C-alpha cells in the first residue's frame, strides 16, 4: 500500500514526509529540493484496539495474569509487534509514503520532471496533495512572504488544486489520444463494451479496472447526452472523458499545510475531489523529534503533549514548545496522522487483521503474541489473506479458524476489522 505525496515545490511535502516517517530527507526553501522520490514507512494507529486487549481480559478473568501494573511502560499491551509498536492496546501499523519530486505547470508537456513525475504517481494507490494554506508561495513554488490576505491565500490554494488536476487530465487525455484509432476500431467491432475495454487496457498502468472505467464512462455519458460516434469526437470531448476517468482513478486528498500561519477562515468555501484536512507538518516534525529526545511525551494524532521535565529545558525550548502546545490545542492536532488515517482507512477502505499460528494463545510458531498486523482491503477473503502472509499458505490453504470464536471458516470467508485468524494449509 503506497500513498503518494504530491504538489508544487516548496509547500512542505518533504517536511510532511519526514514528520510522518521520521526519515532523514533534504528539507530546503527552494524548488526541486526533492528530485527522486523518497519512500518511507509511516506508522498509523489501527482504528480498533489491538486484540491483545481482549487476550489480557481473558487471561485476567481466568486468573492466569495479574492486572496491569501502574508502572507498566506498555500500559497493559501483551503483543510483540514485528513492526510498529503497541502501547495501551494502541497498535501502530505500517503504510508506505512516497514523497514525489515537485510538480510544476506543464509536466504533461515534459516540464520539470515531466513524465517521470507522472509515472511515479501511477505506482501509488492514493494521492495526498500538499498545498500551501498560507499562500506563501507562487504557483511554481517561489517564496512570496508568509503574511497574505485570506483572499490571496484562497486563490493560491484553488490554483494549486486546479493545476495538478489539469496536469493529470492532460496526461490521461494524451494516453487516450495516442491510441484512439485503435479504440475506435474496437467500438466498430464490439460497440460500447469494446470502448470500455480499450480504455481499461490503455490505462492499466494507472491502476484502471473495468469497474472504475465503467463508473467513469457512465458519468461521462451523463454529461454528454448526444455524443455521436466516437470516431467523430473532438479533442475537447476526449478531454472531458479524461476528466471523468481522472476523477475516479485519482481522487486527490488535500493536506492544507502551513495552517498555523494561514489567515483565519482560509479553507472556507474550498471544494476538492477528496478529503481536505488542515495540517502543520513542521509542528508535527518538531514534536516527534522532541519526543524522540525524551523532552516531551507526544502521541501522533493527539491534540496535546506532556513535558518530561519542564525545568530541564532552556527558556527558548520552553517558549517554542508552549507555542506548539497552543497550536495543537487550537487546531485539534497537527493533521498529519489524521490525513494518513483518513486516506488509508476511509478512502482506501482498508482494515487491520492479525494472522496467527495458534488460535488459542494467538501466537506464532515462536510463541510470540500477535506479532503480525496486516493492513488489507476490507472484506478480504481468508485464502487471499493466506497468500499475503506467504504464497505457500495460499496455495496449500485448507481452512481458517476464527481466533475469537474458534469457528472454522472457508476460503471465501470475508474478514472484518480486528479479526484474528489461524490459517491451516498443506505443508
């Protein structure tokens, strides 16, 4: 699962990326600081408590485990994550983020990194466009000063959102035009179904499926009641089709960055195709670094933090952290974790499930408790999960056992969020 961070240069994409992943990347105040895409892992809290909470309750009720000690640093968590962490049954699960080099107007015509940029997008499952909510940069990412009026900042946000959409539309339109003659022959031989199949085949590299293309084509037809024959379509009609396809294939979620220095009400009336969440990536990065240095105790996504020892901090450190605490409270968090959470679980409709080898103790072959947490599409079937764990398990799948109910389930059993599953397979 990859989520791409896109947008014009100098809006804070690399800062957002670094804050989410704590990866060390170049962060600078000039266009094209990022040239090649950076790939990192962001850890996001699962929506439901880790199943180790239920395991603890069961063991305590059976008298096999003492209640949680007040000094327990993990606050009751029993699991042993192979990746991520779990404290107070808050399980952090991985998601890949891709920080893609800055886009400039004309990318579809080869400007900036051109098609290399667009090819990077095609490998992502969803897009987060980081925009400058403060309006402190122009359309090419050149600094214009932080203090802008609400109206200027709003117009610059709209311009940013619009130009990325237009570049994607032009890119898809170009792909359609390149083989339109072949597509027309399919229509003459197979009718509308042939055109849909051509579109899907032409755009397979962008993640197009027959279902997504059918949705886009139906929406396109509603906008054009009298289309005429496809071989007579003007370029403007094909561009309109490209718009509908882009809207389905690339819903663009907006991280309105630099919100802490943006004019009040700057997001009022801003309409986008996906989610719109105010973000303060530089604040998030500073807080995560302060937490890593044990200066504060901060949980990403929260709207406050606790000082480890305020007296041990310098006056400048206390002043900076006090300011960030006020920003956190006012904006109800930095928005960075909320943005990734919303895209991963709401827009991409994913869940977290826990494969185990022992359905009674919820352990793997080495006795580790719930070591694996898989982020998978909602409704995934048991056999498909087995393939994700290991190809041998998928190919030799016999049955599954629900770890909570001990019920035997078949290959087509659909999993729900928080499920624990034992997989039986031929060795």
